[in-house]
C-alpha cells in the first residue's frame, strides 16, 4: 500500500466527520 493510498483512505474515512465539523462551525458563525 502506497502513501497516496493511505492518504486517500484517510480522506474517505474523515470526510463525514469533517463535514459534520465544518457544518457545526458554519452554523455557529
């Protein structure tokens, strides 16, 4: 498994969490 594969996997796993977090921050602003 290459580093790019690890990055792609991490991004796909973090995408839903990042969406929730960014949604919270925008709603707070």
